[in-house]
C-alpha cells in the first residue's frame, strides 16, 4: 500500500531501530534491503524493513534530513 | 570424419555468475513476507502486463518471463505481482560488482544480473580451485548483500561454456564443464538448451544430420559450414570445444529508449507526447556521454504482432531533443499509424544512430547552434541538480506517466551510465 507520509525513525549505527507512525512506535526486527538513489543531486537512502508485523519502505532525504514512509503492508 | 579440434585441455579460468530470478528475488530480499511465495515483477500489474521476472517459486509452477500477468494468474490465482523498482536492482548490481572486484578486475557485466569473470590473474596468485572461490563468492553474497539472494555459477575454459554451466542447475547451482566431463554433460543437453541455438538454428543443424549436442561437438567443420554457411561454423566448433571466441566487447553504436504502452494508442496526438518524452530521454543520455547523432530511427509495434520501423539520416549533428523530436515526428507521420490508417500501437522505440564526438560543430544558416548548445547545457545542468525532466519541452510532459524509469531487457549499455557518485 502506497502511503507517502512523514515519520520519525530512530537509528542505531546507521540502521533503523524503530519507526514512529501515527503516534505508535514500531520496532524494526529485520532489514530486508538498503539501497540508494539520486534525484538530481539529492541522495536518498531507502530501507525496506519489517517493523513489528508491518513491512515498511522508508526513505531518507539527505538534503532535508527527513524520513518518509513510502509503502507499508502487513506481513 | 570427426571434429579434428580437440577439447581445450587447459584448466577452467572463466566464471559466469547469474543472479537467480533477479528482479523477483531482490523484491523478496527487500520484503521478507514475500519469501517462499510465487511472485512476479511485471512491466504493468494490470492483466495485460508482461512478466519481467518470476520468483523461483513461481517458476516451479510454470510461470515464465514474457507471460502476461493474466496467464500467470491463470496458472496460480494467488500470484503476487509487483511493478519494477529499477534502483533496487541497480543497487544490487553495484554491490555485486564491488564484491566481484575483490577477486578480479577482468570482469564484464553481461546484463543487470550476469557477470563474466576471467580468473586467470587471480589463479596465478592464489591456490584454491575455482569451485572453492565460487563457494566463497556465494557465501559472501548472502552475508554482505542479501541472505535471500542466490546465484548460479558456471566454470569453464571459455565464456560460452561457463554460461552453459551456470544454466545447468538453477537456483543456486555450481557446475563446471571441462575436458574431463564435457561429454557426459553434452549427452544430457538438447540442441535448444544451448544459448544461441533456437528452433531455426536447430533446424539448420538437423538438415545436416546433427540432432544432439554430442553430434554438434563431434561434427567436422565442413558439416557445420553446410549448416551455417558462414564463419559461425568455426565459432560454434570452437565454443563447444572450450576455446575462446567470445572475448569481444562491442562498442555503442546508438542511444535509444522504448516504452511498452499500458494501453493501445492509435492516433498521432496520443503518441506524440510519448515520442517527445522518449526523445528527451535519449538526447539527455546522448549529450551526457558527449555524443551527437547523425540519424534517427523509429520503431512501432502493433497489437496483433505487426511491426513497423524506419530510420533516416538527417545530414547534420543532432543533440537537441527538439530537432530529434521533429525528425521522429516526421517518421511517425509516415508510419501506418493515425486516424483512418488503423494500427493500435503497443510499443514505441526511438533511437539515435551515427554517433560521433564532435568538439567543434558546423554552424548553420537557419539555426543558431551555439545558442542551442548553451540552452541544452543549461537544461542538463538544471536536470542534473534537481532531477530528470525538471526542465523539458512542454510536449514531453504529456508522456510523463507512460515513459517511466525501466531497466533495458538484457542490455548492458545503460549500466555504463548509472552511478551514485556525483
């Protein structure tokens, strides 16, 4: 499911540990894939993770230093 | 009379690495809930979308690349279909490329999911047999790139047989073809199992009494010449004998972009924004590589299997998308497409050929070339900073939803272009 909403992500050693979305904290239990891409000069980090029972695709904008939840689905 | 060319007695030095079910496996790597399930990555998730990659589980059910989504769902109702996410696949390709570079710098990516490694230098420095190195590479891919990713590795004295060996067992295979075991392996293969031998070539071989891969290997050169009528006869004899003939890299001769349309389009008005988008994309890649083009080619594929294409030399150096679009549009008008002409278009392909690197260009009477140069340079700088198509012709924005970022099928030329470094 495409979401595209702002979220808060807690990182430890450059790895997402929890995601705060709609006031709820989801603990990241598995990192599926970490990949990068650029749009123009802006670099984005994308983490595909499992947080509690949800699959989440998180995007970090290295220009604005903000996180967005791009997709989610219950796993 | 038998083949006089003996099988290459040298030890194997070529390794072919093939990432199994590439796009689908990477999607399963990213989303663990998809693992172990039949999934497919398709150009479009709609029933008419073409399946680009099926997961190992889907392949076991008989779902194959090239099928329509609706056909895949007929085989298995619960098939999960995903749209492609090119940057995921490009990143895995780059990670594989970095890992392979730890073993040799003499490697060539043959496509987004295939690499050919020449391990001659590595083996002269290190002791372990190539199979041990292959096992190590497999282990490192799982540990460093993704635990769900599997590769099939083929080892042989030449590139061709290494590819055949990589295809012997999928997924997660590791096989070698060498002078000791080639006869046993050839006896189990059909002619059409060989890369490059499909029905038509098989029929040619059948016509001279060659019905199996063993027959093919043992055939004398005159017989192969009777089948192929060309130098290919010698190349085939050498390939199957483990001698190298495929150590060739072909330079780029054109730049092109194509799109599979999600729905059938039949009017020039519907197709022209897509054409504009494709020419913008092609020209931006052309300029980024420092080329100009001398000609333009347009190809259209129609519903029902028909195909029309035409190329035209323009007679001057092209680099501005507006000029390329004009030439492509003229070709479109001459095609059997449009009101009253019939023909529902399914695919549009544009390419520029006659590439040259020109640092100084012929000035024109009716066109201000330096001004065009400055404009395209400014456009490229803005798009380089803010992203593709930030500035583009108004016409091309109409094609934005149709022409998306995609990975060329089997192509490796685009791999030169993408990098994450700026």
